[in-house]
């Protein structure tokens, strides 16, 4: 298997198991690579450079749940499906794990299930509320199990409550926040930080992990303002559907479907304003999906966004010596467009006409990156 460590490629022969979901490098491989491990400093010497190690917080890890066998679920039925539950480490905790409800497919839902923390296999309940039979294949991922703490009232307190309120013994379940998506942020901390400073930053980042984006469409949303499109002309700008390379058509369809699923765009059939998608090749080889808003921009009233004075910005830093920068993921898409202006953002694909619910790229009055 080929993999990278700190940007440098390596290869190793691996033993594969369904019970562990991470890559574990053994002593023999480290010896072969002439690695040196500084346990006190928390770093390892590999490939001619020192690499800071990440601190694992086991209580925040999750376990993936996979179907242990293929099974058929009839319409309007439910079934207990045998599953395998991967261990986040080779030393799993004894606490139990909670599988949260998840929609596997339209009409097929995994119910909330509590599984043992020690058992590598268990069962989860799956409900088919549709009018057709569903087949779940072997090794289908059915969800994630989060570590929980279980609290039971003492018998004396339960008896006292039953005499007053006739309430039975109760159980409360508290799920732990998964912070694995911020590990990349912590791993990129600069080497000029001391061990104590790195630990403080890591704790702060994990404590606020909910404000970090976990995936491409995991976006925030502001309610402080809405973007408006004020025009010099009321005459709509319409473009005919342009041709794209046949190989790109499925990619366009998939991307627009994802945008619609996450509420970024919505179908707007019959809109008088129609622009076209433009595909731009990025440096990493992937495609950037843009919209040709030149016609709309030509009839839009222009606004000015003066830049702040650079010297004022530098003075505001005071005598601080440590700085960091945060970048918003798709910051435009976190700003809503006024409902009455959304038809002006429409674009056309072979699947129909769609309009943006949020601020799209390419509008003349969208703030520049230096202002964002």
C-alpha cells in the first residue's frame, strides 16, 4: 500500500482486518525506515525530518458500523441486521456506543441503537417504511457509533420518585462530539510552539470543533444580512444552453444534485433570467463550477467596498507575537440571497433551470476575497 507521511510518499505491506479502521505501522517498518522516536517531545524522525505527533483523544473517536451479511427487508417492515463494529484503536474502551438514526435510502432508516463497547459485532434495527423491498448488501456502511455514558439512578432515588410521580427508573445517554475532522488543523501547527502551547491550542480547537467544517457542504449560515441584486434595466438576460464535453455531463449532474440536496440551489423552471455553467480547470486538476454572469453583471448597479487602511490593520495587532488565520469554507455560500432576487441567479443545465438560495461566485457586487 502507498501512503504519505508529512507530504513524503512511503509504501508498506499491510494486513487488512474489518475490526480496525486506521493504519497502524509496526516496529519492523519503523526500523526499516531508520525512524527515531522522541517520546518526551512527542515527535518522530522519519525521512530526514522531525514530525510532530498528534495526540489521540480516544473518547472523541467514533466506530463505523457495517452490515455483516446481505439481507432483504420487505415493505413496511423492520428487521434486526447483524453488523460489525470497527474499533477506533486496538485498545477499545469498555463504555457503550450509540448508533444515531440515519436515512440509508429513501424509505429506509436505521433506528437509534445502543451497542456494547467490547463486542466486535452486534445488531441494529432497520425500518423499511416504503412500499418496495430493499436489499442491504454485505459490508454496507449503516452509520457511525459514538461513545456514550450511561447513568442509572440508585434504587433508593428511583423508589422515592416512584412514590411521588410514579416514574420508573430512567436512563440518560450523552453522546461525545466527534472531533476527528479538526485533526488536520492541529497537525499543521507550526514547530515554533512549545509542547504546552500545542496542547493548549489542540484543546481549544477540539473544544470548538463544531465551528469547523467537516466536509465540502458542511457550511454555516448568517442571518445578519441578505445579498440583493439591484438593476439598471428590468429586461431579463437569457442565454441558450451551451454544449459541454460529454464526459463532463455526469459530473455536472452530480454536482448540481449535491448543491440542491444541501439547499444551495433549487429548481426554478420558467425563470426569465438564465445563465450558463462554465467549467474551469484548477491547479490540482479538478474542475471549478462557475456561472457566466456577464450579462447579469452588465445591468447590475455597481457598489463600492473600500479596503481598510493597511497601517490601521497592523496597528490593531498590538504587541502580540503569535497569530493564526482562519479561512471560511465557501464563504459566499454562507450568505443568503434575498428571495425576490434569487430568480436573477438562475443557470441552465440539461436537467433544467436552477437558482441560487445563497450568494454565488461571479456576481459583480460580491465582496472581493480581500474583503471576505
